[in-house]
């Protein structure tokens, strides 16, 4: 009886391990089309054009159908498939990013950039943007045109997955957050960079180059405020 239970346990572990193996994208050398493999075995035949994307949260963004320069609608041909190759969100996007934190940023014909959930339901942003990145650590960087007395041109900020602006578009560049911090490029004649946290608070002095900026962040983490922030971050995000 123990041997039978052990055999079933090993079989269960083996099946779980197999299902957990990463699905990877590959390009067929003859056709130039993209398909997907798992453990070296083809699970979705090559059929997608123009660099189909990797799976994230069980879905992958792929281009379905060819584009025709004489038909503008044909450029809105990004959709999403599941791990069986079934189309679960129909092709309708000009651009489509990976899913993260339950949403994916997409560029639509009618609404422009926004988020969709796993059901393909569109989440409208609170402002019009010219680019929207992937949600990481709760925020997605975005770019928009700013036209004020003090500022003109493209600026970067960050939104949450509900489409609400958390960090105003005032920066020249907005990378993804890592461990609660982002090194942003500022529009300042004296310096070029400053670190901000997930609330958009500037937590370092201005730095004129990257090495100085990294040194300032290292120093900040050693301060009482920095330690408190990292404790909050670890408790909130479980890292």
C-alpha cells in the first residue's frame, strides 16, 4: 500500500512539474512563423507573424492575420491566445503587451491606450497617453504630451492598473520600478537624475550622473526613513 501511495505521489509531482515547465516561443526557420514549445515539444504549431510574445499569466499576445497597407484596420491584429492556442481575446489591438498583475496594456483604435483584464474588458485611462508600459510593482509608466507655461513636450509619469495617475507626467524618462524605487530623468539644468518611490516622492538628492545616483540610493536605504520604507515595501509586496 505504501508503495502504491508513493508511486501516485511521484506521479502527481511529475505531472505538476511538467505543467509548470515554461512555455517558450520559437520561430520556424522555413516559414518564419512563430509557435510555442514546452520541454522541447511543439504544443502550438507555428502560425503567428511578427514576433509573437511570450506567455504571461496564461496568455500570450500574438498577431493574427496579415497587415495590408491599403487597409488601416488590418494593423489592429494583435490578440491573445491561451496555452492550447485558442484565441481568447480577439485580434483588435494595434499594440499589445504582456499581462502583469491581472491586466495588459493595449493600444486600441477607438480609445487609444488603456488596460484590459483577462476577459478582454477595457479599462479606460484618466488621461490620453502616447505610450503605456507594463504594470510592475503596481505601477505602469506612461508618456504623454504636456503643454503648460513651464513645460512643453513629451513627459513621463506612472499609473495604477485602474488607469488612475499616481505619479504626474513631469519626468523626461520613467523606467520600471525595482524594489520600490525608480531612477527618473529630470528636466533640470543643474542635475539629471533623482530617485522616487512608489508614491512619487523624491527620496534622494539630485545626481548629475548614474554612479552618483546609485550611491545616493544606497545611502538613503541606510537612513531611518529608508529602512522604514523598505520595511513597508517588504510587508506590502512580500519581498
